């Protein structure tokens, strides 16, 4: 045995181009029957022997194809293509790294054994073990091991310990005697578990979900994920509850192109309390890459009954819904023209026994927005729809009819002067309905008895539709006059704003819509059906204050303050805008309305409104909305009040307060919202949400109470989410009382 000369080799793909002083570089060929190729590297000291054995010491680095080794001492057996390394051993293969105290490795089979090892695998998976054996290109075996997604602490925040495990990178870890720990605290024991070690989509079992519900008891949720190709996958669910509930379902997802994606979900739940099977179904499809620039969307949702999502759905957005809405539409826009074909269904839950349903099967809408007519200053706009409508209510009525609506208008903008502008608009609206509803009339003036009529035919109680068509044609017109506008610029000095601009601007608007005597016969379906003859003008005085920041990087001038005072006036003597309940007092004047807006920055804005009855010299309504953010605190407040103008008594007084606090930035966050009826001294809804986010886990605590005319519900929820795992623990509890 002799010491090798400390002469650097010439630079090759296997050796560095430069070598630190005192370092020795080497190359050693391997037998073809044992993998072939060359190993190369460098060390502080190198001894070789005639049987192709090399002993390397001191900051050893060795490279073989895509494998990299570092150690304090390494013995390489060239004849067998094996090596032993010890002392701060580091093994790298692409994005995978294993650190160990000692290593035996076979370069030909690319397998080996690590002692006291710790490994890192993308994305952010870590495992360690007393013995880690690399048994294949993607396969490992671990003895006395630990799995986690946490870093930076010798005792991870959460870990899964095992006596023995087999891991397939890109697949799953099969774990024996699994013990979940939070720090050093044991959480649960499982004799056998499958844990994801996927770096990409891979079919297999997902991590079980654990939970608890007051009504359904302890919960265990199992899921199996199946890859169906590069553009589709699916998940099967099997849920069991201690109180006898059982659920099964599946979800299918697809994305055949960049602009098209969809999913469908079907889930069944057996309810032992009612001995019935509840279900929910959902289908979604979005296609943004249809021919001619069109877009298509399908969103379908249905439940077995009203109680399903109120009792079994956990998300607030779902379990507080009063209606179900499904729709499918195909739309396109080409310049000023747009076309939309819609089919939809809206089911509203009135009570446990009654629902109302409205459907458009279909609705075709064509719109044209302000198309300039040749060289004139006229602009043509058009709204038009053709629909087949269905409307039903449980046990009361079920009817379908057609409807056509056409609303053209011509607009003429006129710039009278730089400080005054005028916009004239003339048009009309024509609507046809294929069916009408009965009209209630007094048949006995002495007793006040009433009956329902379709035209002159009296109909029986409960007959909801007449079977007669109706058309409505009314002219419309409007005028908007802005100005004369007066303004003045003020210097702001050295503060935040360098200049201010005060604008005083009167605005006068007038709107007209012709009479229609048969409006009571119109079935109300949506915003097209209601109609009120109008001949009203409004005069408003607007004060605006604009400010320009001193620092150009803060942008240009913006409005920081505005005050608007407005009042309407009816030119139709038969339609006063204010009237007493007994009809003895009336005035053509509308209430006096005031609105104040304050917007000093993006972090604060305030709006206050008030309406004053000039007929009774009394407040009609007030409202205040404020939103602000200062450091870790964000506040959102709304307060609105309505009054009986004749008695000055409050008829409604409600407030909503929202608060969000980053108690510890990026760690602890508290969110709370409260809706309160001050008149009834009752909390209508309150929700509190507390979350803690760590580098590898998060917890969420939620408490919610909702009080409605139909029910009162209280819910509590605790969720534990683990990084790269998802929701691991979900505990819920609550109660609900129905008040129909």
C-alpha cells in the first residue's frame, strides 16, 4: 500500500476543473459486469492497493453517474463496485438526499444500507430511521423510523413513528405499528397504515380522516384516489359513524384542455334515525375555448331534501342556504353585440313541506350596447329576451308559459360646454306573456269581501293562472344634465397631499315610463315583470374633494371626500312620492337624501346615508358603513336604521361588526362577525374563527350561531390540517331547532 501522488487529474465531466490546494483528485474504472463507467472524486488523503481498493479520508466527495457521496472516510472496492462510508455521510440522487452516520452501498445495483439516517424527498417529505435500506431505484425499507413534513426542530411538531415501513417514492409508505405524535405526546396508534410518498399523481388509498359529530358520533373517512390518465382522476369515499350513519360516494374530475375542465360528485348517506338514504349530487363543467370565442358553463346541484344540507353539510356556505340554483349557459360577445342562451332552475325552501321552483327552459338573450349610428351622435342600445318560464309551488300551482321582451333605446350625448353635459335618451319596452294571474277585486263594498277574476271571469280559490296571454307596450325617456360644474385648486403644502381640487356640481335627471293598466295580471318571475309608471325628476348637488399625493409613486389624484344632497319630484299628480297611511296627506316631493363618503386611503373608507321625510319632518332611514385597517387589525362595520315617519319610532335597527386580528403575523389570526338586531335585542348571526398556522400544520377553531325565522342553529368545529396530508382531524358539534 502506498500514498498516491497529489497531482490533480485533467478536467473531465467526472472531475472539477479546479482543485483546492492540498486536495487529491482521482478516477477509478469499474468492471463492465459491475456497472461499468468511472467513479471520480477528491479527498484530503488517498491510499490505494493492488486489488483496486481505495481508502479516502478527509472531506471525501465521490461521483458516479447521477449519484453523489460525501463522508469523512470512504472505502471503495473497485473490483466489486461497492463502498463503505462513515462520518457525516451524505447521499444525493437528484432531488433526494439521505444523511447518515454510516453507509454500505453497491454502485452496480444502486442499493445500500444507511445507519442512523435521515432523508428528504420532494415535496417536503422527511423520514428517518435507525436503519434505512435502499432496496431499489424508488424503494426503501425503514426500521424504527419517523415520518414528518416538519423541519427545523429535533422533535418535530407532528410525526408518525413506525417499527418497520416499506416506501415507494411516487407511491405509498406501508407502515407497521404507526404511532402519531404531537411533539412527544402520543395521539393515536394504528397497527397498519398507508401513507402518501407521492411526488406526482398516483393511484392509491388516501390518508384517513378522523372526526366527531354530536349527532353522528365518532367518524372515520376512507378515500381511494385513482389516476385515469393525464387529464382525469377520481376519488371514492367510504365514511362510517359510531351512531350508525354510513356514507359512500365518489368524485370524478377531468381537464381535457387548458380552457376546459369539469367535475361531478355523487354521495349517499344512510340515516338510521329516519331509516332513509339521503343524497347529494353536483356537476360542474367550464369550457372557455369554444368556437367563435364563446364560453359554456354547466353548474348543477341537487339534494334529496332540505334537511340534508342543513343537517349534514359542514361548510357554512352550504348549510345556511335557503335555495338551490342550477344553470347552464352558452355565451359570446362580439364587440357591441352579445348573445346568451340560459337554462336554469331555482328551488327555494319556504318550509319543510313547501318549496317554490322557477325555471327558464330556456332563455335566449341578445344585447347590443351603445352602437354608434353612422356619422351621427346617436347611439343605439337593445335588450331582448325570449323565454319559456315554469313556476310551481308545492300543492298550490304548476304552470309554464312563454315570454318575449324587447327594450330598444337611443342616446344622444351633448357637450354644451366644458363645464356642462347633457344626455338624452328615448326608447320603449314591449313585453308579451303567454299566461297571466287572477286579479283580486272587492265584490261587496259593505263587507269588503273580495274575489279573484281572470278578466271578467271569477275564478275559484286556488286557481293561480288564467290561461290568457297579455302584452305590455310602454314608451320610456330620460334626461341627464350635469353642470354647470365649478372647481378650484388649492395648494396642500408639505403634507401627504400636494394639491386639492374642490368641485361643486349640480345634477338634474328625469325619467319617464308610460302607463300600463293591467300590471296586476302579470305573473312576477324576475326583474322584467314588475313595472311602475314613472314621471320623476331628481335634483342633486354634489361636492367632491380630490387630492393629489405629494409623492408621485402614490399615483395621481383621487377622491377623498364627497357630499351629495338630492331630492326627487313626481310630475304625475296621481303618484305622490310621500303619503300618509290614511291617505289624507301627500306630497309630490320625495324624501331628502344625503350621502357622505370619506376615502382617505386604501386602508380606510366611510359612507354615511340619511333620508328625511319632508312631509312629516322626520327621519326615514340612516346607515353607516366603515372599513379600516391599521397594522394587524381590520374592522368592517355596518349600521342601518329605519323609522316610521309618522310616529318617529324605529321599525328596524340592525348592526353588523366584523373584526380580523393578526395576533401573531402569519401565525395566529382571529376573525369574528356579529349581526345584531338592536330593536329586538337579539343576535341574528355570530361567527368566530381562530386559526394557528405552523410551518407544517395548522388548526382552526370555529363557532357559529344563526337565528332565522325558520330555525336556530349552533355549530362548533375543530380542524387539524397537516402539511402535504390535508385535513387529518375534523370534529364538529352543534344543535338546531326548527321554528316553522
